[in-house]
């Protein structure tokens, strides 16, 4: 299983009235072929900014200030805008938060998928229609409904159409950024099950951005946990559930009900994510960490490999003692 996407020391800042917001700082991780990576963390921790940096969609007042993003070995932060336009559908595509962002209410869903295919691939309209019908069937919608308009579908079905659209040009990597938010719990579960099924069948790589830790632990192969613009822990789901290392990861797990263990006491995390304009010197989690040492307010812990393929950024984690 080779590496498909590799993000190295990525930093993205925003200019704000209060100063420079260091929204993403020195973020490194990778996604293997056919792997589903969960990117998780509280609101404002930088998950969407990471996704948009990978897609090169950060606009003023934001800027990717340093780092590299390699897709199948190619540095995409250096690609031209024209190359990026091709790459965005054919190599990486996005399932947006709201299907309404993906679908235009005045065209049939079929015409929209066909247009996306024709724009990016050298195929006839007849071939594009055939693929559109196949895509709809794949996401559980009758292929003949390609002539329907978005308003003729329920919210869950529109989200299925958005998934079909994301798959239209056979990308290798899909980024799903909170793509089931706003749907009822049952529909969310169905959409996520569909995504997992397609990922396995098509050997896709997926970055699943979510607040929903139980869902992410149920379906992702590996998980990267972000806190205040940094990745604080990155491990296989199994390893994280068995031996979470970072105090923030442990706090997130403790803050989540465990349906397999009803004795598990849910404890919310006190305090708030610090402002990313002039973030605290040292560990960004220090104000909420009950284990903080003096060193934690002076030095920033690095993300270190504490066990094979298990990374954590904490002075107590075993990797930052040197
Ligand atoms: N256009 C912008 N201008 C200024 N700051 C921004 C902008 N977009 C994002 N930020 C800042 O970047 C930081 C990270 O935001 P981001 O949206 O990436 O977080 P997130 O983890 O996706 O949060 P959520 O879970 O709420 O979607 C926040 O501090 C936010 O204020
Ligand atoms: S480095 Fe210090 S403050 Fe940060 S998580 Fe570890 S112990 Fe807590
Ligand atoms: Mg977000």
C-alpha cells in the first residue's frame, strides 16, 4: 500500500484585524492508497483549512506560507492554476458540507454530472450519460432519475448525488468535509456506510473530516487529531482506541459516549481552544491540560513517532524527552 498524499510541514495563515491567525502550523501526515483517514478536532482547529490548502483553494486573506503537498509524488503546491483545475476533479475531489453547494437548482442532476465529465474527460456525451447513470446506481439512485432536478430529491438523496458527482471523473482521493452535517442521524449513518462501501470497492483514499469521533473510529483506518492548528496525534484507529497518548486525544475520547461500555463516564473538556492570533508559547493545549509541566509553557512539543506509525506531540509522550 503506497503513499498517495503526503503533507509535509504545511503552514497556512490568515491576516485578520487582530493580527496573523496561525490557523495551520507545521502539519504533516500522509494518506495511503485505499486508506480512509479521519481528521478530527474541535471547531476552529484548522481541519477545513488543511483541506483547502491541499486543494489550493485558500484565498486572501489566507495564504499557505510554507510546506509541501505531494500527490502521487508530485508537488501540487507548485502546480499551475490550470494544472490544479484538472487535478481537482480527476485526482482529488470534494464532497462538500451541503449538497446544495454542489448542485445547481436550475439544471437536472444528470446534466450537471455529464457536464463535469465532459469538462474533464475526452468522452462523447453518450458515454458521459452512460457513466452518469452508472454513478447514480452506484450511490443507490435509479439511473433513470438523471432527468430530475435537485428539488425533487430528499436531503439524503441530494447528498448521494453529491457523492456521485465527486466520483464522476474517477479521482484517487476524496475529501469529505463534514459532508453529512444537517442530515438526520439515520440518513447520516446511511451516507457514511455508502461512502465506506464505495471507498473499499474503488480502492479510494478518503480524508474524512468530522466532529463525530464515534463515527470516525467506526470507519476510518487511521486518525489524525488536530488541536489549535496542529496535529497532536496520528495513529491507526486500533492503536488510538487502545493506547491514546496525547492528553487532548484522551480528553476527546473521554468526552464521547461509548455505546459498548455504558459505565464509561463522559467528561467534557474544560476551557476553550486558544486564539490562533498570538497563540501561547509552548504547547497550545497547556491551558486545558491537567498534566502540564513548566516546560510546556516554554517549548513546543514536536510530533514524534512514539511507536511504529504512532505519532504524538507531548512532552509526556515518550518522544519529546531529548
Ligand atoms: N477566511 C478566514 N479569515 C480569517 N480567519 C480564518 C478564515 N478561515 C479560517 N480562519 C481561521 O482559521 C482557523 C481554523 O479554521 P477552520 O475553519 O479551518 O477550522 P475547522 O477545524 O474546520 O472548524 P469547524 O470544525 O468549525 O469547521 C480558525 O481560527 C479560523 O478563525
Ligand atoms: S506537552 Fe505538556 S501541556 Fe502539552 S499536552 Fe503534553 S503535558 Fe499537556
Ligand atoms: Mg471546518
